[in-house]
C-alpha cells in the first residue's frame, strides 16, 4: 500500500491510499460538502463506495432514471485509481453516497 497525493480542482491536496488497482480516498473531517462531495452525514471512519462498470456513464444514468433512482450528480469527470473516470452519484436508502464509475 502506498500513499498518494493529488491537487484537486478546488485547490486542496487530496490524500489516498493505493493498493494494486484499488484506491481509498482519505477525506478530512473538517472539509465542506461543497469541497468534497460525500455522504450526507460524514463522520470519522465513514467512507463512500465506488463501483466500476464497463457500461457507459450515459447508459448507467438512463438505467437509474428508468428505475426511478434520483441522480445526485453526473456523469462527471473524476480521478480513479488507474486514471480519468466518468462517474454517476446516487444515494443508498441511508443517505450514503454511491459512485458508479467507468474508465470507458
């Protein structure tokens, strides 16, 4: 496992832990929801979940809309463990953020 730091578009340094093709972002507790889009009630030890898919983000969005799932954000360009990704964000029933991403 290695530590990685990147400069986010908002200007702050983001820290993550890389292991193989996986990446875990370490969100600072004091950061705002506007600066770092995350769960509705972030707290120490909490995390967000990202699923990778081979399906195009626009098709993911169409499917979610068809299933009457509210889209929080996306598709938007983000940074994945292996490079640029496009992500769609939704909430689970508890309000946790779920990211569905594609390198395609």
